[in-house]
């Protein structure tokens, strides 16, 4: 239902044009929820940080003019979904299906960038509430949730027909120095996804290999400390090996 209500209704686009342009400029962009996040205003001054408004807007310019019109009219729907799954972890098993469906309704580039932004905002809200040992344990639980969430995003990115357009844009986009504006937009989109995919080792490696960021993938695997290896870490590495054996990467 949340996926469906983001789509413009019949004649709604025409009615939208009547809205005062000054008011439209003052509102948040479609990819960001309206809920304030502590410290977010400071991030706007950090041009290198991939999740700031101007960077996400720049990356989404990679969309064609027609696809650009399909962006969400409800800017809080992605935040609502992250909160929904964060509160009801048992529902996460169905998230891949929901994400695939959303990518059939809207440009997958927009959908993936939006979820990446809202995951970052979700984590910063949780960090704000961390106090003492119990707070740290709770934060660790939230990080585990984000890892699972990103794993589903990675599955949809690599395996579904609905995500074909974003796969094509990301493919080998980091193999060479950007020379055109579109190249730079694709690279920016990669860095936005990388920032959220970094919550899961297998997903990060998969994204880097898809995008041709081989040095980044190598450095990531090289930072894994044998002393920090746990059962979860071994399972992550097992997923990386399994992923590399799939036809997509062969």
C-alpha cells in the first residue's frame, strides 16, 4: 500500500502544477522524509558527504526526463517503510518483494537512493538515543537490522528484471575517470549506495564488483581482522563466495 500511494493519481500531475512554485521550492525533495534529524543541517555544509540533498539530487539527474516525472509524491514513504521494518523485524523476510514491486512503479535509481538516504537518517536517529551499555547493545541490534535490510536491497539489485536499469547504469561506472556529466552522476549514485551497502560486507563487495570499484572491494576484504571473525562474519564471507559463483558474476 505504501508503495502504491507514492504514484501520482490521474490528473494529479496537472493539479500539482498549480501549486505555488515558491512553496514547492521550500519543501523537502521527494527522496527525503520531512522528519528532522539532529545534526543533519551540519551535513549540508559537507559537500563530500554523499547523503546531502544536493548530492542526491545531482545523482538522480541520471534519470531520463520521462522517468524523472515518476519520482514519489510522498517524500516520507521510504522513512515509514524503514521504521516499519525496524520495529517489526519479522516482516523483513518480505521486503525483497516489496522493493521489487516499488521498482516496477518508479525508477529503481530513485527507489534505491531514497532507501539509502532514509537508512542513514534512521541510524543517526538511533545514535542520538545511545546512552550507556544498554544503549550500545541496542545500537548493535539496529546495525544488524540495517545489515539485513541492505542484504535484501542487494538481492533485488543483482537478481531482478525490475532493477535492470540501475544495474546498467552502475555497471563498470567506476572503472575509468569520469569524462561526461552522466559519468559523474553515475559515480555519485554509486557512492550513495555504497554508503548504505557498507553495513553488509557481501553487499558492499557485490556493489563494488558490479560497478568496477575493484580496489575498494580489495581494500574492504583486506581490513577484515582475523581476531574479529565471528559466526556472522563467516556467514557473510560465505555469501560473498556464493555470490561470485553465480552466473551474473561469472
